C-alpha cells in the first residue's frame, strides 16, 4: 500500500525509536570486516521495497551509519522530512522534448544573458584569472556553465534536496540511483559544508549555482575561499573553482577551443556527420571543410562534424573540449549553448548559418511512428522509443538516399509523410 505523503516527522522518529536506532551521540562503527565505501563508490540497490516510509528510513539510517555518517547528522537531516507530490509529478512527467535546437539556443543564449555574462566576467575577473591559471579552463567557459545552469544563480531551485532525493529514492522510477545520491547528500551534511535547511536545489536533487548532483559535489567541490566549507550555493570562489575542477576532470584540454562553425562543400558525405565519427583535421581539410570566412582549417588533432538541422542548417566542427562540455550534460544542444554563450561573451559571433526555422519538431508519437516505418522498410533504426539517435539518423539517411534526397539524417514532418506514403 502506498504511504500517504506529508508523513508526520514525529511518527518517523517514534518508529526509529522502536527500531532501537535512535541517536547515541557516537559515530556508528563500520560493519565488521568491511571498509567504509569511498565517497563516490557505487551503492547496491535495495532488494525489496519496505512496506512503509518509517521502515524504509530506518533501513536507510542503518546503512548511513554503517558508512560512517554520524547519527546526529542523519537525525537532523530527517527531522522534518516530507515526501513531495510535486517531485513525483515532475519525475513522471516524461517530457516530450519537442523544441528544436534553435529554439533552445534562442532561450539559452539570448542577448540579456550575453550581457549579464559579460558583466560577470568583469565582476569576477581576478578570481577567474586565478582559477584559469591553475586549471586551464577559460573564465568564459565557467561563466557560460553558470549562466546556462542557473542564469547566474537566479534559478537554483527551491526544493529541499533531502526531501526531493528521499521522495525519488522511495517512490521514484530510478530508486537505486537516487538512494546513492541521498547517501552522498548525507555525507555532505556530515562534513559540515552546508546545513540541511540551506541544502536546496532542483526537484531531482541538483544543487547550487552550477547544479551539481551530490556525488558530483563529493568528487569535485572545492573550498576556494578557504573558510572550511565547500559552498556552491553562496560562495562564488567555491562555485567557479568547483566547476573548473569538474570540467577539467571531464577531459578539458587547456589551450584548445571547443570547435568552430564551418562551411561544408557540395557533395559532403553526410553519413560522416556524427559525433561518434572522429577524423584528423587533415582529413576534414581534404574533404573540403572550411572555416566560414575562408582559408584552411588550422591546427592538428581530431574532430567531428555536427549538423543538428541537416544540410540546410549550420555545421560545426567540434573537438575534445566540446565532448568535455557534454560530460556535464549529455546533450548536443546544451553543449552548443555553453560554447556559444562563452564565445558571445568574449565578442565572437554566435551561430552565423541559417536554421530551417519553418521546420516543426516531431512529437514523440511521430518519432515512434517514424522509427516503426523505417523498420518496416528494413532500414534498421533501432528501438521504436521516440529517441532519434545515431541508429535512427542512419536509417533516415538510407531512406533519403533511396528517394534521391541529400542523406543528412534530419527527420522532418515532410520526411515522415513521405515514409507514410511508402510503408
């Protein structure tokens, strides 16, 4: 039976008392023969869902104490815990993701955000310069993450992280994942970095001005201002230094750019325009890929070609640092927004090519229909899950080639209609 939400805290504490696990004021010993897990160690999923929230919390408390979290830390964190109907609603919303990339960029890299970002670059110039000298991550990249993640701290989320993660770990679709994040949040509280009442974030538990999940915080948060606390909520030195450490850990290559917008030649092999396909820059030069302003591509190393709106949209040559941005959030639209915001803040142009703005995004139902029809023609689009990934794009390319179109892999409503006529 589902436990009603807004469970009274005093009933929880009474249950814990009956279970014999009330705080003793001393740190619980680690289980015999086992070392305490590292802060980022993966946690095993719970085998069976308890019948009630108090029972579940009692088991969580025992697990937390076995990992060395102090009893008083746990008890303070859960003193007023409550499950959130809103978190469950948001977790189950299954968003459609029907915005086109240019619509996302219009919102994420608008003129006001560019101007605000330039102001932040000036305001924190000395701090950013110090962090960049130490890490090699440019200040504009750090400020761009800050801008895209929380609009420079204006939209960090007002959910209690403990409430949100408890709800998702107890009720959510990915309970084991959120349980590990909840235990990580308790380790943060136990370290004294932040009190529970200040530990706020998004409905999914992402925290602070650059929206770290608790496990990311434990690996990457930095006490840059030297006050003894890693505070990504209120300390700009900690916010920016922590972001730099995370970006560097994700593979940022100091001294290199994320990439650039490029011009593709007529007859370009669009089956090569995938993030999973990397080539030496010398190979792209031989294929006729050029900077927008002419001349030859400079530099060495490898890169990929990214076209997010087919042959009628802009093309980008992206390098290892673009992939480092993607490890913060695995979305090409997000990564392009961070890269473009960083460029715009330093006076570089934004996207110069034209987007096919008349193209409407396919709904999830239409994307599933597209995949099913491609499969019926033997074009192997992968699972009919509504996610247009590399397999689906390659299937679209095969269909486009079969009907005499440029095989750029861009799924449109017109292409879906043509498929409906064929299958």
